[in-house]
């Protein structure tokens, strides 16, 4: 596994930094893909010492991500970034949280991942992903993932 590229927050807005930013995006997508668009922007922002991604960072990250990765909506509110189209076609194993820091909201988990959780019960799937409260919106997303053929 390659290590992430050298991060330089002071020049992160310059076009000369785009190659390094592309490598960082690729590293995050390779490690965490499929990753929700909003989560990718936040990972890149935090790597540069920012608390979250504002519209400037988000737009730059997604512009670069769209040019080198497969970005697709799975019917939810946010698109997901996959390494490439082949990865999206193959699907993905469920990645259950290893710690509190790795817990994602249901909206930030790709339907393909929800479907591969190994259960047909929405409440059980939510529990496996450490979701504390199964809202009607989250239940509907899980049920939709299970219904996708």
C-alpha cells in the first residue's frame, strides 16, 4: 500500500497543488471507497488541518474526483465516489465501524455496502453499522438497498 502524498495546507488552493491533491483523493477513495461525496470533502479538509470542507474545498475536491474516479448517485441525497466503474459493478463488502471514530450515518453508506451487510433486517443492519437510532429515513434507505437487484 502506498502512503498518502505530502500535504501542504498553505498551497492547497493553488493549481500547482492539484497533482498532490489528486493523489490524496485517490488514496482516500482507495482506502474508504465507496465514500460519500460529503465525507470525501471532509477527509481532505481535515488532512489539511481544516475542521470541515467549505464550498471552495468541496467543489475543488469533487471536480478532481469526477475526473479520475467513478461518481454515482445510488438514489440517496449524496453521490458516492468509487475508485472506478469496475469497482462499482463488482460491489463492495460491508465495512463495519472498528471504533466510534468510524461510525457513519446510514446516508453516508453506499447501498451496495448496506446490501452486503449479511442481514435482511433493517434494524440488524443499523446495529451492525453502530447506528444508535433507526429513523424512518434510514430504515427506508436500508429497505431500498435490500430491494435493489
